[in-house]
């Protein structure tokens, strides 16, 4: 009698499956954060969606370890990093569509308004003490959707590494018990 055994899925397949949920939550986080510039309640929902995305990465790693195969820290890190990268790509598509079709200059106008405040200008002077104010103003005026998207992509990749390290470190801690039922079934089949 031959049983249908589930083929174990690879880390890449697991990461791509996990990335759908994580990417959706990151997209919600982005949309709520952008629209929440003027509304703290909506921004809070965005922050909670971001935290829920990180929790889903952790939960996905644990699920893979307990149901598919026990993997060490490095493979947990690879699973988390691939999930973050795939989810980031999905989120980047949503961000591009938002900026291209729905934003209608809202974000850049809000950003320009914030950058004109004296507190922001003072902070920029402290950070870039060697750069003249006219150069800073000129650079900030040249910000467009393409440069903004490039910066967001780079930021997403940079953020993926620490998030992956932390979630992989925490998810690789629990010991995975070997399933003794499956081992006893295999021993009886071999006899």
C-alpha cells in the first residue's frame, strides 16, 4: 500500500509563499503610512501592519522548521531574507502603482512642505554641515518619483538584513522534536 507523501518544499518555495502575506502587509503598512502623514490613526494602523509582517516572517520560519524540516540558523536567515526580498518586490510594485496612478503629487507636496519647516532645515544643516544650504535646497527640489522609488528599493533591501537576522535568530532557538510516530512507521515498513 503506497501512501501519498508530501514532497518537502524548498526554502525558495517556502519564502515565495510566505512573501505573499508579508508583501500584502508591507503594502498596507506603506499605504497607511503615506496617507497617515496627516492622520496619526491611519499611520498607527500602518505601523501595526509592519509589525504583523515581521511576526509573519517569524511564524513562517517556525512553521517550516516544525512541519517541513529542521533547519539551522543560517538557513533560517536565508529563508527570512528571501521572504523579505520577495515581499519587498511585491511591495515595490504596489508603491510604484500608488505613486504613478493614485498619489497625484500628494507625497512629494507633503515632503516639500515638511522640508521647508525651519526645524527640518536646521536638522539638515547639522547633518550636512559642509554642504551649502543652496546645494541642499537644489538637491531636494530635484526629488522625483523615480529617485524616490530607487531610494525606497535600496531602503527595503537594507531593512531586510536586520529584520532577517533578528527573526531568524529568534525562530532558530526552539528545539524541534523528531516525530517518533513517523520513525516507528518507517521501522515497521523496513521489517
